[in-house]
C-alpha cells in the first residue's frame, strides 16, 4: 500500500509538472497574443479614423487640384483644419493628422515643415509607401518628439482612379501604449520594439536590453532574476512584442504541488500504516482460526467448520475448506460405491461364465448332430452363433480389426438366414490394417442398427457395405446401407445427440426408440480417445444411411 501511494504520488508529479509547464507556456503565448491584439485594436481604430479624414471630399478635391498644378489660397488650406479636427474627435487617441501634397509640402496644417525635413528617410519611405496601396505604415517613435508615435500613408485620389496625390502623417501620444499593459502583473516585463529594433514602450526600466538580447532565447537572466521570454511580431505594424515572465512565478504552482504532494505523502503513509494495522487485525485473526481447522484436517479430522466470519476473505477461505471437505467425503463415498459395484460385477461375470459353457457345449453338440444328418449349412449357422456368443462375452476390451470384421460377418450370416435374399453385404479392408487393435464391439451395433432400421423396413432388397480405410491421421470405418434412411428431423436429432455431453445423452436415451446403440458406441470411443473422435451420421429418405466411425491413428496398437 505504501509503495502504491509513493508510486502514485511520483506518477502524479511526473504527469502534472509537464502539464503545468505547458500551461505556463500557453499562458505566456496567450498573454502575448492578447497584448498584441490590444495594440493592433488601438492602431486599427486610429487607422480607420485617419482614412476617413483623407477620404473627405474637400480634402480629396484640394489634393486633386494641387496635383494638377493648381494653387490653393491660405484660407482654403486653413479650412482643412476644422475638417481634420472633426474626424479626430472620433478618436481621442490621435494627437494630430497632417496632410501633405505629392511633393511632401504641408497642406494642413500650413505651418508644418516638409516631410523631408521631418523624416530623414522620407525618400526610401515614399518608395515603400507606393507598394502599400494606401495603407498606413507605422514608423514608431518620432525622432524629434520621443513622446509621439507616427505613421505615414500615401493618399489615393478617388477622382483620379486611385492616383497617389499626397501623404497623411498621423501622430499618437505614446501614452496610448500604456493601455496594452492593463491587467498585467507588475512582475511581468513588457517591451515593444519597432522594425529597426528601437524600443517603443516598456512597462519597466531594463536599461541596455535591446531587441536582439530580448529574443535571443526563451530564457534570459536580468539583475539576478531569470525570465521566460515570449515574443510576438505584429503583422499589422511589423513591431516585435517581448513579454518576460519571472521563472519564479511560473514555478510557483510546481513548488506548491511539490509541497502539497510531500505533505499528502507523509499524511498518507501515516494513515496507511494505521489503516493497514486496523484492517489486517481481524483478517489475520480469522485466518489463524481457519489455519488451526486445516491443521486438524491434515491429521485426518475432516470435519466442516460451521463458523461464519465477518471478514469476507476468511469467510471465503472457510467456505472453500468446507467445500473441499464435502467433496472429499463425496469422493470417498463414490469410490466406495465404485468398488462395491465392481465387486458385484465381478461376481455377476463369474456367474455369467457358468451358463455360456453349458451353452457352448450344447451348441457344439447340435453342430455335430446336424453334420451327421448332412445339414451342413444349418450346422455352420449354429457354429457362427456359438462363436458370436463367445466373442461377445469375452473379457478383453480390445480386438484386432480382423477379429471385429469376422464377428460382423458371422452376425450378417445369421441375419441373412432370417431375411434371406433381402440382404447383401460387402466388407472391405486393407490387409495391413487387419492387425490393428480397436475397441471391441463397435462395428456390430452399427450394422445391427442398419439392418433393423434401414433394410428390414424397406420393401426392396438392400445392401450393407463396410469399409475400413486410413485418412490422414485417422482410421475411418464406414458403414453404408441402402435402406429407407431417416427423415431430416430424426437425422438432426441424432446429430445433436452425438454432440451433447454424456450426461445429457443419458437423459435422452429413455425417450429414444432408435439410436441407442449409436450413442453407446459413440460414448465408448470418446471415453477412450477424447471428444475429437467418435461417430458421425448422414442420411436421406429415401437413399440410405452412412455412419462413420473415426479413431485416432497415433493410438493404434498392433500385435
């Protein structure tokens, strides 16, 4: 029990720890996805409002006019300011929206510097913007205003079939990034880098930790503390979000599990010891009492134990002992009855042997009287009858195949005398099989059954063929008659009876008018060789009947 508890705790620990580790990794990835989703939601909101602003009809018309070489008055340019302010009112996170013509010169507000003056890489950016087809390109922190995020868009003119007509510069205060750290624990580090690796946002100061160091591996050490790093690259901005969670926080559930399992193990071991003692006490006491009873049985005192124990195991053991005692008494009684029956059978056999000697002598005398009178055929029949009786009551259990077939021939000769021309027979067997010993009197009952139930009831003459042959590892003796056969119902009944256990056969024999000889032969063969051997029967009405006697070749005994 103790081993089971310890093994169970070890298996639980081995299974739960990887699961907790996977949960921690999944939590980290989900947290990164959640924070990135918040960031992209804010930027998409700003992008949507900024796009609506440049799609305004007035601004589109002014940019189209400037693209065609037209000059706008100062008042016309100033009119664009309220329009932009109206759109920015829908997105408070936008600090300003600036519109420039195709050359990067300010359109609204008019006091701004050119884009080339504000963005040192404007030339390369304009090339990238031409490939984004009007999408907002997020640049990161403004180099001049570190508290502002900037994004640039190339404005498409709707009336000119989407021809580029200017640029839109969107500015967001960097404080909007504080929203992405909402609901994040204080010990979790969040760092946001732009496409070039510059730090955009961090919820804690970690001086000197650049993008390369943050995403170099899944684990980093900082200020004596280990962190698990999960990074996520935004498809919208191309920025890299790095989230660092303290290993101590990740391992906290595992440490709690270790403590809980250790405490539970100590308590379980103590309870197991007490419980084992409490449970085993009545068991051992009951088993000790049963053991004393069994020791008496070993000394010859086979008496049942009537005591009923509360413990189930001891009670079952005692019941098994009582059953064993009863079985032994029954076996003793059965053995006694068998010995008594055998003794009686031996006495009957001795008595039976007295009368056949008188019968043999009498038949022998009749044989010689008939021969003196010239009745040789009748004398031969009397001699066959004498030999038939002598063979039937001999004490041997086995006979050669030749002796068995000779006995059958004598039987058929006597039957032929009674039904004359109605019966014809044929016996076929290879000479090399004649010396094989088989159980005595297994063919004659089958032949007798064929005569009585097949040939005699028929209105026409019939024949019986007896064939002994080797088939694979079997010796088959096949008895075929051309009698009336039997119905399908009778054939099915006989076949089922041959498949039943002997005790069921006994219950059917009392109600059977035919087939008793078949069943007796079948039982004798199976008792001698096993259930794989015995009789099989096939018949049709009309058409005759075939009975196959199957014996095992490996058990043949030759003289």
